[in-house]
C-alpha cells in the first residue's frame, strides 16, 4: 500500500462543489468512483481544500492510498481513463505515508476572472463574471494593496470549523488587465469559506464607485460586516464561475 499525491483540474460548472455528498455530483465523489475501479478500498480521499458549487480548479491536490503494481505513468492514465471529461489528473507523485494535502499546505493561490460588458457573452460567462458598469482599474490597484498582511477576515468569510480562527495571512494580491477582462490573483496561508468571492465582490463595488476606498479599508480593519451585502449582489458574493483554485504550495 502506498500513498499518492495528485494534482487535479476540473470544470466546476456541473459539480455541486468538491466535497462528497450523498445525492449530488461532486469532485470527490467522481474521483472516488474512478479509484474504486482500480481497486481502491479506502473510506475517503483527502483534498487540499473545498471548492463551492460552480468553482473551478487547475491545481486542486488530493491524496489516497492504493495497492498499485504498475508504474506512476500507468496509474495516471488509468485514473484519467475512468474520470468524467470535466475532470483530469494533471500530475501524480508518490507521497510520504503521512502526507495530508490540507494540513501540510503552507499556502494556496486563487484566480478570479471577470469582464466588463453590458451585453452577455455566452462563450465567456461559463468561466468569468460579467459585470456592468465597468470598473476603474486605478481603484482596483489601490484596494488590492490593502489585503496583504495578517488580518482578521471575519467580515469576509467564515471559518471551515465552528469557532475556528478567522485570522489569515495574505502574501500577495493583485489585478491584471487584458482588454475588457480583469484577473485577480491572491495567495494566502489559508482562506475562509467564500472569502475570495467576498474579496472580489467588495473590490468591484469600490471600483464601480459604489463604495469609498476608506469605507472598504475600515470594514477590513474593524471587521465590519455591514457592507458585505451592499451593492450589485444581495449576497455580497462574486459569482462562482469566475473563481479557480490555481495552486497549493507545500
């Protein structure tokens, strides 16, 4: 029996999130079905993190134990042959017996895509959030620089565990522009539940002139939750299809 670490990519559109659920299609559920066909008899594969319904990944990390007498490349091919077309294992490696993709991670990186257009674009809206009116790029640059450092992000997400800590260390946050499209990349030691989507949402309403930079900064520094539900989305969340888990670092 050996433990294997895989890097997994998936289109999250038709998944009800990554975690296994009894009656819905999930990333973990489909991965476990594929592994069962290869003789896997474990109770649960281990994932580096949870992604919501509709959220994508190009760098999700999973681990599982398996008796496999063939080589690593053959295992990669075998798993992919049994996965649905909206999932793929990009890499596979032998891992230490005690490797845990979630607890051993030192940071995670996410990317969020949006574009500014008043008319829908069916070819892009599966993987990006269409917004209107357009954003002010200078304001996006200003607000993105407020995130790095140690902060209590309780105004922007909830802990995965009841009563868990809400302080996170953001190492990097930046926006890049390409035509009418904007890409936000953020890296932190860990993220709260729905934290990135709330981060994107509040930056967008600032960059659309619906919220002052000073109000945003105060919300972050004082854990003020009153602003999260304001603006273009009653939930205070950017739409899920723009978000992708890019990398988990060890």
